[in-house]
C-alpha cells in the first residue's frame, strides 16, 4: 500500500499565527473548480473571521503539486480530482480538545451567518464531490 502525498501552500494565516495551536485538529478536504478560487477564498476568510472569535485556529491550504513520487500516490488520484480543471483545498481547524470542538460546532450550527457561509461554500465546491473530513488528536511521539 502506497502513501498519499501532495504539496500544499498556506493561503491565509496571518491572524492565526498569533494563537496557540490546539491538540485536537479537524481536517476538511474538498475540490473546487478553478473558476471558483477567488469566491472560495472570500468565503474561507469569512469563516476565519467567525471562528477566530472562538479561540479556534483555522488554516486553509491549496494543493500545488500533482505528480506521483516513487512509493506515493498523489492526492489528486485518491480524491478523483482533475488538476487541469480543479483545485484541492484542505482546511486545518485546531481546537483545545474534543469538548471545545463540540461546543464551537454547536454554537456556529445555530448561527444564521454561519449557515449562510456554509451554503455558499457548498455552492462553490465541485458539484457532487462533497466534503471529506477527519478529526485527529496530537500524538506524543
């Protein structure tokens, strides 16, 4: 079994760099048509503004490489992305812990502005592709 690999660039972190990183992180991956780059960037900035008030670190990265390296499978293949027409983005959302994450999700789930932003985000991703997420805890290795 090979490893999945992709080069990413950080797109918007100036405000986030000043906050302490959490031990509980959620990653959200998604595909967007290249034509939606700017509207999606504006939407992500709105998300950053909302979660910054909640002591949450939110970083957004865009895939910059689609080549396979020996022993690795590029993420464009595992996400069925067409690098000519689509971009792959990943959001890294850091929380203090699981309870903090649950509190924040509950709070923004009931917020009208957050619901509107989520609707906008969903309208900008590649149709039929959805969001892929995973929650991770820092390991003391």
